[in-house]
C-alpha cells in the first residue's frame, strides 16, 4: 500500500488574500499563478538601477500632469492568484484611486519595471513578461545591470512588442510623452 506524501505549501495554490495573513517581516513575497515566491535581498547594482529609474520617473513628486512612481516592496494585485512587488511601477495621476487601504495597488499599473538579478533572470524575462502581458500592463521595462541593457515592451493588440532604440540608443515610452530611457543613462561608463 502506497503512503501518500504529506501536503506542503507548494501543493496548495495560494490566493492574494493569503499574502495579507503572512507575517509582516519585510520579506519580499510575490504570488504568481498561486505559487509563493520569496526573493532574496537585492544587490547594490540592482539598487543603483532602481534609484536611477525612480529619479527618471520623477521621484517622490512624480511627473507633473502625468503620474508617479512607486518602489518595492509594495503589492500590486493583478488577480486573485497574482500579486507582485515590482522593483518599480508607475501610475498615472487619474488612476491613484486604485490604491487600497494604503497597502496595495489593484489592477495593472501603467508601467512596470523589473531590474534583473542573478536569481530572477528567468522569473523577470519569462514568467513576469507573460503575466504582465496577460494582465494588460501597457509597458514593461526589463533592466539588466549585469548585461547593461534596458528592454522596453509595449502592449499592442494584447501582445508585447519590443521597442527599438533610436539612433542615439534611446527607447521611447508610449505611456509618458517625451520620456526616454537608455542603457547609457543607467549604466554610465
């Protein structure tokens, strides 16, 4: 007679509300398709990139007439089984009412930025790309300090298309008029 293995947390898909019940120990926890993902502390190069992007998107005051960036750890609930903490996300001023109880943002932000760490390469480039596309996030930026690259994905007809850099290496945002980003700006020589 076979003895069934005991159930573990990995066997049970979690819901976004389950994250609220976990202790508030400042661990970075995300939920993708019901799977709990706990991230290690970021590297210094990761934090440098996030800081540069935060400034590019207007910092604490935001971009007048457009919107404001927010830094991790802050929950973004995309569905009942998907709650993420992007390194940075940007919300247009007219959508700030989607913050709930000063704890999380409900629905897709206007821009999501993930800075790739050695431990998050596949998560950021594959799983989160598919999740953010499915959730309808208009723009997804992937910044890789190791490779010194920036990739901007823009949602068109329900699918992400990669933005081509102009002759100066600038990638234009479709969400924020006049906003450009480049690897040279984020990773000076």
